[in-house]
């Protein structure tokens, strides 16, 4: 049985959403984490090396970091197609967008929020305004990150965009609002929200 180390109202919600989309059996282990307001503490049982969520144990495998978990699950569990496999069309795009969330999108938005000066050539991400332009341009002509097909990339990036837009850290645009409305209408998104109310 898959065990997801989860903290309600956190990034691990994306993995609850993905597991619900896949419809595979799993259990969540609710763990404490350090929160932005200074509350919380690391949980010793959490296998993430920094005590962050999400982390996941599946048999002999321990996986940490949201995008790695999304890729692991969408490759291994094919109860529903949540991303292209190696050798299939759009595999490269899929991997790129999964990497873009923690490598470019989130650091860019948070750096802007905390007023960290952007240094081209030093930071591995891009300025937040540029990231927003890329995302808006990409989604203006597509329903989902990979085009017409919803994938785990939409959960990872879209889930984060939804949160960041509600927190007023990402600008609301007609493109973003329509995209977020589309992905949050999915039953598995609502199951994830219900899970955190328990
Ligand atoms: N790069 C990680 C970020 C995970 C992360 O920072 N999660 C937050 C919750 S939203 C956390 O566990 N924070 C606790 C801490 O920083 O110690 C990922 O994408 O999975």
C-alpha cells in the first residue's frame, strides 16, 4: 500500500489529488511540518531529507519532492493515463513542465514575494513577470499544459497556480482564471479538498 506523508493545506495536496485521479489504494500519514508563521516542527518519521511534504513510500521505494513523486506515480500506475511514458509523444514536454514547477515557477514567484533581487546568470529561475508571461502565453492556446489532454503536469503546476493566485502572489488573468476553473472542476480535486477537511 502506498503511504503518502501529508500535511493538510500544503503542497502534498497535489499528490492526494493525483492519487485520487489514478484511483489506486493509498493511505495518508499526517505529519507536522514547519509552517511559514513559525509554527510546526519536523516529524522524525517523515522520510523527506528536510522534513518537507510530500514524501511517499511504495513498497521498497521512498520518493520525495512533488515532481519526482508525480512522475513516479504517473509512470508506474497506469489505471488512468496521467502522463506520457518514455518513447511516447510529448514525454519531453511532460518532463520539462514537471521540472519547471519547483525549478523555475515557484522560486520565481516566491523570490518576488520576498523581494529577492533577480540576478540573471546566477539564479536558476527567471523573473516572476517573465514566468507569468510564459505561463499565460502557453495556456492561452491550450486547455492543459500538454494541449487537449489533462496530465499530472496540470496537477503540479495548476494546483500551485491556483494556490498562488488565491494568495495574490500570481496575477489573475482571464487565461489563468479559465485554466484554474477548468482543472479545479475535476472530481478528484474535490476529493482532495474533502480529504483535508477530515
Ligand atoms: N520542493 C518541494 C517543496 C516542498 C515544501 O516546501 N513543502 C512545504 C509544505 S507546502 C513543507 O513541507 N515545508 C516544511 C519545511 O520547509 O520544513 C516540492 O516541490 O515538493
